[in-house]
C-alpha cells in the first residue's frame, strides 16, 4: 500500500507595499544612498496566513534559489550602494 499526499504550494499575496526610506544621515551621511531597511515589514502579508510557511531573505535571486548566503538580520538590512554593486 502506498499513500500519496499532495500538499499545495504556498500562495503568497502579490504586490506588497514598497519599502522606501529617505536618504538621511543614518549610515554615513546625507546623499550616501545607504539606509537600514526592515525587510520583514511585509512578511505577514506575503505569507498570507499559511501555516508552516517561512520567509528567508537574500541579496540575489541566484542565492535564494541555491539557499546560500541568507541575510543574517533582515530587520536591519543596509541596502547596497547602487554606484558600487556588491558593496553594502
């Protein structure tokens, strides 16, 4: 006897609110293009109340697909400098 259970894929809520901050003097100084973001602000909305679903955060889609280099503290993530890709 073989029992097969089909578990539905998660169905995240689309189009969460964008995370936006003004460039103030928080990190280095004004106009440094660096701010500290709480990436988890929309997590409950995205997970959509699904039991057993968790969220992980990554810099690139490739890292997310591979499950490598998750952002350690997504509540205090400093964005990358757009003038210097790969540097946070």
